[in-house]
């Protein structure tokens, strides 16, 4: 059976749901294709309650989409050429185009014996699971660090295992050092440079065989938080000229992936959490409707790690910027004694990365009390490319973290400049 629609949205997680609903409300005939529960699943532990509040306290249903005018088709969608999608034995043709929003799936570590065990992935943590007496966390990225600290503070004995030399490998090295110190202070046993080679489960608990000083670790539960990966092999992207072995679907500033094809969310390989996904979805909707507007601001996506102390980052790290050939100057300022409205004991730092050729910030990290909140001003500076010389002449607030921002900006000053 062949059917036609204005737009076909493949994948109805948060991004696909956003796109499908907005286009349907705009008057387009929209088909939404999804094999799993509509709305997707929530993310890392630290974000659960905020996302529930943002969503109005409950997950969307088929009826919600139908009320907006979306035609729901159950099944797995696959591209079959430009503006064509096959679902089981039915073929759908889109007059305007197709939006890919199938997301990314948790990356499972290449560990012998793991697949045969009842290990957790991050979404299991948010599904009302019981508090284990002990927990092994494999993966020291943002999600692993958040969950490790949350469970340790709740009373579990937690061991965090990271194969790299430091935690939070995609962030500034100072951030990983701060996170490790904070976790250890909360009782987490942090192991870096440790790779799990084999996992066993005896029906009661787990044994993780790790290369290094502690060859065998045991825990009641084991969580794998080693990131997410996009699988394009079964999506039929080769029928529209894309590489099925690629790590993500490449998109331009309007979220276009080809003629009559858009992509949003995890499938694009770009992060940013719920707000970044919403940003992509709004741009795709606008472009499908032919409305003008600015391109996606991926260079200034915020990254918030909900730990204590809180970590906020935006743009490029110093290493990433140098890797792209940018001439950079970096400055780090510690958060000193507390200022107005802050409590003693807050520790952390502010680090700024400047493109010296253009005189603008290309990256910033605020790690400490309310680091995610303080990040907003730095994100504005990165996004709007405010000249560093202008930022250096701002009058900053008296809070300790604001004074750290000011100190880092002044440290970027060169002789004879400003």
C-alpha cells in the first residue's frame, strides 16, 4: 500500500515528537513512524525531575499526537530513496520531505560476558529501580559521573571505572580532576586508566575483571554508561547518498541532510541535551515551512553536568580549539573565598579559551557553585562573539564565581592591549 503525506517523521522521541507536532499544528499532513513507546525515554539521572516538570509531569501518548493531527504509523521506518519511507510492506511518499529523528542508542562496552548479564544502562536508573548496596559504574563521562555521585550520596558503595586517563575526557582536564576529587570526597572509588575485560554474574551480583592494580571488582549492580552511538545501517541512508557506516548524519545549519531530508537529535551526532535538541527541532520545522531565520548555533551548545560542584561548559575546550588550528590563549581562575550570597566551602574554577586572531571567546567552563547558571553569561559571549576587550571592561558582580570570571578575562589581556 502506498500513501502520501506532506512530511514523514521517522522516530518519535522528544525531537521527532516536537517536529511532528509543530508541523501538524502548522497545517501540514504529517505521518509519524515509531516502533517503540512514543516520546522516548529520559536521560541521565541528574536531569530526571527537571525534564518531568518541563514535560508537564508525564510522557506523551499516541492520543496527544493524534490530537495535534499527526498520523501515527507503528513500525520501523527505512528510507527508500528521496522523500520515500518504507514501513513493513507500506511505502510512504513525502511531498515536502522526511525528517530523521531516530536518536542514538546506548553504546555497550566491548566486554566479554556482558551481553549475558542483567546490566543496567542509564535509562534503567530513571525507571524507579531499587537502590543497590553496591554499584559498579563503567564510563566516566558526564552521565557516569552524575549517576555515580547520586548513588553514593544515597548510600550505595560505588566504584567508577574509566578506561581513559581522566574523568570527563571531552571536557577540560581541570574539570576531570575536580570531578574526581568531588566523587572521592563523597566516597566513590574512582579508577582511571582501567579497562573492564570481562564481566560475570552469578545471579546475585557482578564480578568485573579489570586490568590494573585491582583485577577483580564486585558489585550488586553494574551500570554501563559509555556514551551513545548512532546505527545508520538499517535506516536505508545509502538510498539517499549517505554513508551507512558513518558515525552520524551530517547536517547543515538548517538541519538539512540532503534534498528533502532533515535530521535532528542524537542521529546528528551533536549534543546539547534537551535544549539543544529542541533548538535543532525548531530550526528544522522552520526550514520545512520555508520560513527564514538564523542557522543552528552548534558552536555555542551548552553542556551541564549535574554534579556537586556543578559543571557548565560551552564551545570548544583548549585542546579541541588547538586541534582545529585555532590560535588560542587560555586562562584559568580559581573560585576564591565566598562572596555575597554564597556559602563557604564552594570550590571550583572558571576557564576561558580565546581565539586570539579574532579576539573572541570560543570556549568557557564554569565549575563550582551554580556553575550551570553562571555559564549563561559566558554562553552569550561565545554565541554573540562579544570581543574579549569589551568583556574585560565589564563591571562584574561580587559573587565569588563572578569575580573568577573577571580574573580569567583579565588574565587573557596581552601587553599593550585594551
